C-alpha cells in the first residue's frame, strides 16, 4: 500500500493551490516575534522557510495559535548553525527547538516520503542507521514530500515567508471553509500507521467545532483497539492535550461517543456504563467543566485532580469489595487505590507525582467528611487541603451525600479564628457522636 501511495505521490504529484497574500488573512503581525525571527533567518540563510501546522490553521480561522511550527529544507545541523539558542531533539527525525525566552519554536526539516510514520520521532531509529552505517538516506525531503505525511488536510497548509503566500496541496483551505476534518490519503492506512490520529481527530473537531469527515471517521469503529498498542507515555501526553486544552468536557463526551474513551480509561468507562446518568458521570463531567473554567480564567490546573475524579468510582467500588471481604476500611481504600492506579498506568503512564497527589485527595475525603473536632485546624493546614476540599465540593455537587460536610468546610475557611473556634466547639456538641466515634475507632486501626 505504501508503494502505491509513493507512486501516486511522486509520479503524478498534484500541483498545489497557491493563495497569494491578498487571498488570505494571515498577517505577520499575528505571528510571534520568535517565529518570525526563525523564518527570516532561515530564509536569509538561503533556505526555504514555512510556517505550518496548527499555527497556519488557527490564523486562517482567526484564532490565536497555541504555538508555531516551522518547516524548512535546512537540515537540523544547518538549523543549529544559524541559531545559538537551539537544541536538537529526537533520534530518527531530529527536530530543532529554538528558544526565545519562554517561547520555543519547533523547526522540522521536510521529511522524505519514506519517513511516513507519524510523530513517533524515536521509533525504530535503526531503520535508517545500523551498526553506524547509513542504510537509507531518504529521511529528509522536499515540501511536496513533507505534505503527505501530515495528518489532516487543515494541518498541512504552509505559509511561505518569501512571498507571504499559502501553499495548499491537499484541499486544506476548502476543508477549513467547510469546517471539515479530513485525513490526508487513505484514512484506514493513516490510522493504522498512527492510531493516535483518532484522538487527535476528536480533539481538533471539538476545539474547532468541525465535523470529522465520514470517510475519516468510518474506520474508527474497527481500529479503535489499536490505541492499546500505543506507548503509555505517549498516551499520557495526548491525554493532557485532550483534557487540558480548554475543552475537556466536550472532548470527554466526544471520546465516549466515538468509543475511544473506554479504551484508555476502561475502569472509568465500566462505571459510567453501569451507572449512566448517576453519580460517576456527573462527577467526571463536573471535574472536566471545572478544569475548563479554570483554564478559561487562566488559573493553574493539575492532572492530579482529573486523575482523582476519573478513578474515584472505580476506587470506591474496589474498596467496597475489599471491605466486604473483611479488610479494614482505611486499608481497603489504600489497597484499592494501589490497584486502580496500577491498572490505569499500564495504559496511560500517569506520572507518580500526580497519582501521589490524587491518592492524598482521596485519603483526605474521609477526614473532611468526619470533621473531627480535634483535627479540623490541622486538616485545614494540610498541603492538599484545598484540592481535597474542591474535590469534596465536586462530589457534593454531583449528588453524593456530602453536601453538609462541604458547606461546613466552606464556612470554616471563610471565618476568622474566632468563628472557627466556635464552629469546632459546636461540632463537639452535635449529637452525631456514636457514628463519629465508630468511624474514629476505625480510623485508628
Ligand atoms: P495544536 O498545537 O494546536 O495542538 P497542531 O496541529 O500544531 O495543533 P502539533 O501536535 O503541534 O499539532 O503538530 C504540528 C503539526 O505536525 C500538525 O499540524 C501536523 O501537520 C503534524 N503532526 C503532528 N502530529 C501528527 C501525527 N500524529 N501524524 C501526522 N502528522 C502530525
Ligand atoms: Mg502546534
């Protein structure tokens, strides 16, 4: 299949459509200073230099790009010679990262038509170099080789810094206008080549409000399980883009709709499937919505919070089983946490620094629910108090019977020292003691 594609690409390559400066809306004033410097320095050095990918796509849509990617015919070593502030990354396809303060501009050399294996730069480096000998030297290519290995037509538009034109080989401009997300080439082959493109499709469709083209979408149903072969570390990177891009809630719904969510979060999906319309769906949806809102307000977000939400109900279910088998509650919760995290990281490599915080958020739920008089102040000073409190509020909002505790902590935080003292004293006087005492005894086990 690759051969036939190569023939059609090289023997009868289509002519690109060129949009002159007057025919599109990209203005240099919208491109970051760093990206412009890189484009001009490459160009002045005698190389071709194009803005490509999401930067061009977003500018043509009148949106603010997240970052700027640049494509050139300069080889990575030649790029490095032009820029002091430059680092080469990757093995098989080396990319140059040029840094301007906090801004990092990614410069990729055009890839040859043989280099068509998705974004896995480190994949199988010895296909090219073995025992120090170069077996194949067609890793790099020209612009019209580079176009065909990109994923979607709208991501394969090139803005030429020489004449400010946009080069379109794949009908990307028409697809942008139609709001259509379409894979370049044969969809099934492109999805087999890199199944992560299914996740990317959903992410872009949601973010841009585009429809996934029916031909692109059709193979999803059969190819979705290929996601299980993707390296867990890469899936974590992708999960972050899915849920920390500002559209977590819609993306989550769309991933479920397309049958992709359950492949990467099977424990969560199982809960959702069993209790559709009940607590779990609400909890996760609310966690996603709150993440989106924080991003919209430029507040920091942590993956730990989403991990805590995604695995909360699987954790509770497992802990209940262990308790029924006779394990003490606190140990059951800890054991269940170990188990659900172990199962999840086999698929998505959630880093330990985040799963650890998720564990603490879970652990503190019991303490927050109990509101022990002696410990209230200490709990409120705990490093994870705020995250754990937010999580408690989320649980209350999603229908779990913890509203009273959530309100109590809300009031506790808003009061001054006196008010807090009074609240704690009142706690002591509330006639709920037998239950609290039983719990406290358990907690001491
Ligand atoms: P954004 O940065 O807004 O998420 P983007 O389109 O710039 O979107 P990147 O992941 O930054 O996405 O990739 C830059 C470009 O590299 C893409 O536009 C696409 O042309 C190409 N690309 C990225 N990932 C893949 C992939 N898995 N398969 C093929 N091409 C890809
Ligand atoms: Mg990008």
